C-alpha cells in the first residue's frame, strides 16, 4: 500500500473548502475560481470528499469570520459536524497579520 502521508485513507475524509477575495479587482481576476480549482484538484489527488464549499467574494479579511456570510455558515456547519477538515488556499488570504495570534 503506498504511503499517502496521512491523506487518501480508505474512508474518504469529508472536507470543506473556504475561499475569500477582498476587492473588486481580485474578483475580476477570478481569484476565487483559481482558489476553488486548486483546492478541488488537491481533493481529487488525495481522494478527499468535498462536503461543502464556502466563498466570501469581495470581503475584507478584517471582517471577523463569523460576520462574513459564508464564514458564518461555515462555522455553523462545523458545529454540526458536516465536515472534518477545512482546506484553504493560503492562510494569509483569509486572516490578516494583525488578527493572527503569535506563539508565546
């Protein structure tokens, strides 16, 4: 059996995809679609089942996740156990540096 480094186990892992862009300019360059395609290809390669897709288009990363339309839905679905893992394209696209916790 090939080593998958924890990915692609026999029981398909249910994952959620979250993507966000912050401006009209980014929206016009189809950044959301690029993020979506990358994440879906990752899931295909590793045999992960996509349970939910969340996309907040044209929203600033300074808006807390629970106040974003799709972010709020994501949090509710996570509480309900609709997926086990959340995949994002790049962490810095989702949470601005000023809102990140630094290790002590």
